[in-house]
C-alpha cells in the first residue's frame, strides 16, 4: 500500500507544514472566498458528502440506490449534496434516455483522487471515536466546558440572554 505524503511526515513536520501554509495564506491577504480550507473542505466535511463519496467509491449508483444505501438522508439533502459534489467536480451525473429518464452518479477522476485523504480521515475517525465520545461526555458533564488546564473548575453560571421578539 502506498503511503500519502502526510503519513511519511512526523507530527512535528506536519505541524510545521500546516503552519507554513497558514502563514502563506495570511501573507496573501487570507481571502476567505479563496481559502481552500473554508471553501473546499466545507463541502467535503458536510454531514453527508463523505458518506456519499464512500458509497460511490464502490460503484456508480442511481439516486434511489443512494437513498437506500445512506441511512437517514432525506431526498432533499441527497439532491443538494449530490449537486454540491457535482458542482465541485467530485461526482459526475449521467442521464440515460429511458422513460422516465434514469440518472446515475459516479465519482469523477477528481472524486477518485480524494479517496486517499478520505481513507486516512475515516481511519483516524474510527481510531479516535471512543476517545472523542469520552471527551464530549467530560465536556458536557462540566457544564459550559470553558475550563482550560490553567483555569479554575469552579465556574459562575452566566445568566441567559433575554430574547426580544
């Protein structure tokens, strides 16, 4: 199995590489509309995009097959997410001239190229899921969860902000 470039780097080297990239973005004016993290990963990190890419990694699928395959997704969200992935060039859509027309979705070449990083992220999520659940439970058990290692744990509760309506 081939390793991705990120897997060959130590944590310190990864940190340095990301810090350098971030500094370069800031030096260029950090245009939010052109920021790859905010712009591209916003779609890839959505609730459904990764699952749809994983489902389509196996084989091309029709809309209803995807609807059955991905649990709990609504028709509206499936439609919107597929449109977003198609707009980003990660999924291609083929309409067959049948009555009624049938549509098949498949990963594009660029969509296939995201499978390596996605596989690494999925592996990381599976490996750390129990730890994340424990951290969430600790955070939720601490109330607002604003404590840091240096901050005292005895917090004063904030009064709710009145809502005007």
